[in-house]
C-alpha cells in the first residue's frame, strides 16, 4: 500500500479539545487516535500530524462512494438499472431484497466486474480505470469466506500482512477486533462469531479507509451479532475506518449505521440518514398487540383512514393509516375488537427501519 501524505496542523494557543471539536462532525478525535502524534517543535508550538489515509473523508469532503446511472446486464437480465447513490464517511447500510442488485453493485465497486454504463467513484477514484489503486485502500469481508483451517489465527493474519507488504502488528490488529485471546488457536476451532471477527481483522490489514462487509452477521447467534456490531462501531469511532454493510437484518443496521440506501430491481428507491427515513416512512404506522390478530385483521380494514393491516407477529398487527389521530384509532380498534371478542393489550407507534423498509418496498 502506498504511503499516504501527512497533514500537519500547527496550532498556537489552542488546547487539544479544540482539535477534537474541529473534527467532531466526522467522528475523528485526533488526540486519541493510534496514529496521532503530538509533539512540540523548536518554537514550542504543538505539532499535530495525522495520517490522511484515515482522515481523508473529513478533510476532503464526506463522500467516499459516488455512483451515477450505473447499469449492468447479464444477458437479458438487468441487474442494475441506472442506479445512483452516495455513501458518506461513516457506517453505511445497503439494503434490498434478494435479486435487488446489491452483490452486483459490490462487485463493480471492488473492480471484479465492469459496468455496462454509468460511473462509480470510490475514494475519489474511478473504478473503471483505477480499480487496483482502490483495492489498495479498501478491505472486504465476503458473505461466505473460507480460510485455511489448519493455520492459527495469528499465522494466517501474518501471511496476509506479508502479501500486503506491511509490517502489521498482529497483536494490535487482534485486539481491535477483540480476538487477541484466540491468536494461537487454529481457525478450525473458532466459533462462528470468532470466524467473522477474523474476517474483519483480515479486512483491516493494510489500514484501509473503507471496508465492505457482505452479510457479516449471518449464521451468528444473538450475542455474537451484538458483539460483532459493537466491534464494527468501535473500529469506526476509534480508527476512522468507514464501513459499507450489506445485510438483511434491518434491526442490526438501525443500531450501527449512520446512513442507508434501499435498492430494488437494480434501482435506488430511497437513501439518506436512518432517522430521517424512519420518520418519513413509518410516521403513520402502529403496532397493536391483541389476543388474536388473525380474527381481527379483516375487520380493521373497514376503519376510516386505515390503508393497510398486516399480521406481523403471534399477537401483533401492524396498521398503516392516512391520518395521525392515535386516540380515535385506538377507539375504533377497541370497538372492532369487542365485536369479535378480542382483547386489545397495547397500541404503540411503529418507529423502526424495518417498518420503513416494508413501506418503501410496498409502494416502490
């Protein structure tokens, strides 16, 4: 990997917290960063040096991936249909049903296949002409990675480091992903969660600015998922590495991502900050907990201003309405429930990325 240029900030009379505030919007704290170096020069001024490879998005602008009118066909199948989106510095989620074009988009961004039309820029470089340079600056964890099972964790990562021609400190790398205690363990003996952490550790070799993760929590139990997501967020916050996560588990993306994009049939349906998308597309949805949702479902369709009713759990209905009048809605639901002999236990406003996704896909 090529050496990155160094940004030097000469600050006179300003304390270190000021430097932190300058970069706060980009989640970068220079004074606590492992590659940060603070020292006094001959004029007794504080010299702050920061490796541009980890702060480039903050210093040059937020956009790390820009895709415009990207098209890709496989025979008669249109995988990408003039897809456009933008990924900003941070943790980004790419969401879509099977066949939406997520994997095809990832392969183009990685330089594994060429697009038939449009453009894709990663870290300010064109994937069509600078794919090799881009791959030197990114990491990737594919959906179903395989590793040499007979090697130990440390030995494997050392081999990968040698391929990158870097002097990677394997202990520090493993500590970053909370896998140091498994350094001497053979890969075949790792749990599913450790296996995925090994993949992230491998993706971080070479000090990438951006890491793509394809279904990183697949086949993990609940605690392993929570642990892995925390690792991703910690690496971003502490190291300045951006992530693009492709996942079907929207509740997980909601906890870890700053921005998301919904894609379907090769097109971007909606993209933006998670909270804005949730507020816009799930503002008039309610979850209702009842004793028998199946009996009540059809009757609730007759209530004024109710657009859609769906059984979403053993005791739960999700109702979409055209107006925001929860008191009247509750009264109407209880009236219908009494006629059917159904008990209403709870009604609350739905406010989740999953509900927003369902609404977007239904109307998209």
